[in-house]
C-alpha cells in the first residue's frame, strides 16, 4: 500500500474517533437563579398645631398618614424681656436638649400626634399694658427615623429636609 | 518531448476513502441503533442515571431549584420564586439600618456530588408603569448583605465589583447536603437618607427651595444565582463551565482559587 493510502486511512480513523468525542467532553452543570427587592419610602410630612390661651402656646405635631416614621423637635424664640417656660402634658414625653430644642422622645408613626408641649410666655413684672408688643415664634423640625441592627429607632438630626421660601 | 502522465488513483486508496466516509456517517447513528436494540419484551436492563441538581435556600426554605429530570430525557425540573418575600409583614415598611435575617445556603438536589458557587448582584431600580429601569446613579454599596462562614465560602476578588460578588464553596457538596450559609442579614444602610437634591423654583414672586431624598421611591434588588458542576475532573469542568481556574486537592477535594 502506498504512503498516501496509509495517511488517508489514518486520517479517516482519527476523524471517525473524534466525531464521537464532543459528547464526552461535556460536563454536568446546572444553575438556578432568584431575585427580590423592596421599595424605599423616605418621604415624610408633619404639621404643627398651635393653640394659645393664658399667655401659653399649646403645641402638638402631627405626622401625616402616608408619611414615614419620624422624630420631631420644637423650640420657641422670643425677646429677652419675655422668656419662655416649657412644660409637658405627659411627663417625660418631651425633653430639653443642649441646643434649646425640646425633643419628643418617641418615634412618631404615620397618623400619630405628639402629646402637648406647653410654651408659657413669661411677662415682665405686672400685667401687660395696652400697646405692649412682643412676638413669639415656634420652630419645629422632623427627621426620618433610623434603626440600629436590632430594629431600635433613633434620630440623626444632621439629616433634616429643608423647604424654605424667600421673597415677598 | 516529455509527456507528463498523471498517475491513476489506486483502487486500494479509493476503497479506503469510501470506508472512512462510511465510518464517519455511521459513528453518529451508532447510539440510536443501540437504543433500538435495548427494547425487548424478554430482556430488561438497569441503567444508573447521574443527574445534577442545585437548590437555593433562604431562611431554611427552598426558593429556587433546577434539577436534571429523572427520566433523563433532556428535560429539567425547575422552579423559582422570589427572594425577600417574607422580609416584611403585611403593610410594614422597610426600616433603614435594621438587619433583617437573610440566611442563604445551597443544597445539592441532584444525584451526584458537586462543587457550587453563588453569584450575588445588588442594585437599584426605578419602577415606572410596571417597567423596571436600572438606576446606575445610586450606590449598590448601601445594600449590605452580611456574609457568613467566610472560611468555607471564598470570595473571588477578580470577579468583585460594587454590584457583584462571586463566592466559591471550598468543599465538595455531597448528594442531599446543604452548605453552611453564606449570608446572615440584609440591611439597607441609613446613609441613603443623606443623599438629597435641592431644587429651587420661582412661584408667585417667591423663590422656593425644596430638598428631596434621592432614594425615595426607588427599589433595591438582590439577585442570587447558584451554580453547580460535577466533582469528577473538577478542575477541567470548572474552567470549562465557569471560566475560573481552581485547584482541587485530590485527597480531601478542597477547592481553592488559583
């Protein structure tokens, strides 16, 4: 048999052998996949309610129904001749901070309202006279409730949403 | 003048070529012929089938699996549900910073031992009219999956990005066994509340500045894909299937990333 014939025969044999190999080269593999997720709600809206009687402002703050859980704080500003005195409707609900703000101690769930903080305007000696003019402004703020790993809520007062207006 | 004469093809060579072509053609139908001869009312035969399968477990419950069918007919038995479906109670909202239990593990639901790995992806999406759009401006790092048993689940640093991590289980997983968990908890970092955008508009002669949360209303996503491959010829199988070079100890079958 000539050399060319031998080569052709060998080539044919190798091709025939390799034709069945791809199946043997496959490996057992599999996979499975799953996913999930949840929405994040950060928006919150609160409203302050003020009533005045006997030279005292009675403050409550309401968290709106569709809001997130928040913490709130409030304080009053007045001139030096009319200092303010704070008392709580429910002992311990409000506590004074080092910055002059009074902090509501409990997180405020959607739809909840704080107990009342009374802000009494102290007058100089004697009854106010006609023409006496003074101004007391109450400022309040809210911040989104954050949680520790165990789910205990706390406030981070470095995160406050601002909405303010300028102009006429 | 020389006349060149072309040599005639020898008969032997021609016969060999015909034989080669016949061999090639019949090599692909040999198994089909064999199958036909198996069927007999007289004789029975027993064939052991080697099926691979993998199941993903969340907090002890099966959430997805894909097993090669017992009929060995090329069909797969598979099912997938949703991750985090029981993370919150009805009507409850996600609490930022809270560590929710998210214990994830892999089970060998096939009939051969296997090596497994998991691909984990975390990202944010904006959903509008039911259509999800990936939000690349928000940080996947604020979606924190706390890993567990990091001595047995090794992260591939070459595959790691802020969005993706790939963990390799360093032991062969026997049939029916469950790995130790690769995660403990899932937390959405409270830092998401620090990302805000201020917008200023003029309305009725007033300049109004509003600050809004960048992450308000977006949704986070956690994708987990479990991969399994045979332990036989594992190094070759893994480079072929997963494209990753590994070393597998021949004695204790421990897997290490190369």
